[in-house]
């Protein structure tokens, strides 16, 4: 199946997904160009599906019953696996999941994460937050690895750790925007531990307790980035360069957030497109691992 040429209608569906991806302006675009064309098409289909279901929870302009819309996409996913999809995204996704033998449970876990967003309510513990991060981010990493034809325990560990690290970075970036939209992803037990009041999350007023909590979460994210790097099988490093590029982009975002004291009262911080492309190119050229090692050595070196 992998070598079979898609039919014209399937190619049209893939083009539709590529356009959704292009319009999104996502950081994922910086890594997608590294893939061979069949894999890149599959990633466009996966991203378009993720984008559309994520918009059900996040797009304020969306009208209608969001729960019903999510259920319709659940049905479209089932139809994609059965070869009966009707929406262009479902048609492209159906070709991709069979072409690369992608596990359905990753998409179902993603939908569970979106459903949690729709339900609302507080995240009580950091363990619950990690589970949410797995659903909305690690699942995508696992699918990326699947498109690359990579499997096994260490590959799974790599994708899971990296996904959690990336989503924790998103949580740190979007604290203010999320709070103003009535969402809080910082776990209640951690907010209480650090003495953070919910009303301070979207406020422009300085808050030392919040600053300490965000620094704590940044440390947890860094730990996950490091665990992902440790799990990365050396013999697969080249094959996973696109995923490495995505991790490097978000790690740079985390560094920038930390240097700017985690701004949360203005527009969410974004790296410029040229910067994202430059980071991705560095990883593609094989410079990322060396840079990571040099950085780790610098961090271990005694000061003074």
C-alpha cells in the first residue's frame, strides 16, 4: 500500500489538507518540509484532522453544538478507517492511516483530550495534566513516528516525553490567554502549593507566587525534553530529525519565555517564521544533537 499512487480524488483531498496546514501558520510547518512527499502528505492529513477538531474546542467564532460537532468528527474518523469517509480531510486521512498502518487509538486519545477541553472543569493534579498533554500532543508524536515507520518501546518513550514537554511549553505560553478564556491548565494542587490565586493568571500585575509556579513548570518541561533525548535511539536519530526539529523549536520557545519572565498579560509569545525555519534547518543538517550536548556540558560546568 505504501508504494501505491493515490487516486486523483485522494490527491485533491491531500491538497485540501495541505491548504489547511498552510493557513494555520503552525510551527509544525517548519518541520514538515523535511519529509518525503508521501510522508508529508500524510502529516498534512493528520495535522488537518487535529486542527479541525481542536478548533471545535478553541475557535470562539464556531457556532453550533460543539459536542455534536466533535461526535461527527469521531464518526468521520471511524469512516476513514473503514474507507467510507466523505469529507476531504477524512478521505486523505483514510488513505494515510492505511498507507502507513497508523493506530486508531492515537486519534481516539486525541479526541478524548479535546472532549476534556469541551467539558471544562479544573485539572486537579499534575498527573491529570500529564495525561491531557499525552492526549493532545504525545499522540501526534506517536503518529509522526508511525509515518516514519518507526516503532518500539524507546521510540514510544521518545514520542510520549517529547509530546508532554511540548504541551507543557504551550501551557506556559498560553497562561494568560487561557485564563481570559476561562480555562486553567495549571493543576489546582500546584496552584495551592505555590499560593497562586486564579484571578492573577490573566492579570498584568506582577505575582511572585505565579512566577515561581511557572518556573517550576518550566523545569518539569525541561526534564521531559531531557528524557525524550535520552530515550532517542542513536540509530534512529536521523530518521527522527523532523520530530527533533519540532522539539528544538519548542525548547527555544521555552527558553524565550523564561528569558522574558513568562509574559502572560499580552498576546501569547510566538517565534517568528524565519526563526522556526532556521531551527528546523539546523536539526536537518545534524547540528542539533551536538548543540544539545554542548549545552548540557555548559549547564554541568561549575560557575566561576
